[in-house]
């Protein structure tokens, strides 16, 4: 499996958008995305379990696993690099069931999440770890919309312009990490 094509996505994502993606595709994402890490995910699930409304409509949305640093003067956000995704794994299947279509982070996902991605026709993408300052340059607007008490882990609505990522888990069950290891495994 190679980095086969480059695709530009506009949010929110449709089923057609997601079905066009394959593990290894390079993507750029423009539009509104939401930030959330594990503390915010826990609170979202608590709202769902209490039949309370979420702070944003989850249908077709993309969540970026990031806790940005404070914005320096003249910028809308500080460094905004991806955080390790497996910490969101306990919460992800339920959000996918409710219509979440995309996630951006770094690292592998659990088998349960990979199956849920396939079942609900969603996609997991990786952003480049260690490139938070560079990634922040594509963020045009940032606004805390929920859980301000969580500081960097508050939920933010970001307007991004061509945020770069690579598809890791596609809606067909392919996993770039698994395929990549097979390709380069030494016998």
C-alpha cells in the first residue's frame, strides 16, 4: 500500500467523501473541525448517556485530537500538534455510531475502533507529530465552545485551510500501519 493519491476534503464529511478514501491517501482538510481529547470525550459520553444535547452536532464532523498551546500575539492558536489517539478509544465507537465521520490524531487505534470505523463508514487520519507549530499555520479561526475549565483540552471549533493528514484507517477495514509493516518487514 503506498501513498496513492492526494485528496482535498471539505467539512462536514459526507458518506461519499469517506467512501472515496483509502489507507495511505494524502489528504488536506478545509472547513470546520472540532478539537477534543480524552477529558472532553468522557464528558461527551456522559451527555449522551444522560440524553443531553452535545455542544456541537456530531453528524459528518471531524474531531482533531489536540490540546493546543496558548496563541502567541497575532495568531489564533498556538502549536496544535496531534495527541496519541488510543486514549480516545473507549469513547470513539459511540461517537461513530452517532455520525462522527473523521478523526485526526497520531498512533494506532484499537481493534474495536478499527471495526467501528468500518461498520459506521468513517475514517481515521494521522497528522504529523512534532509539527504542531507548522500545523497551527493552517488554523484560521479558533473558538472554545465547551468545557473551558479543561484549558487546552476544552472543545474548540477550528476553521482550517488545508490541514494535511494521511488516511490510516479507511471505511473498508484497511490499516496503513499494518500494511506498512508488511511492506517493509525483513524476512
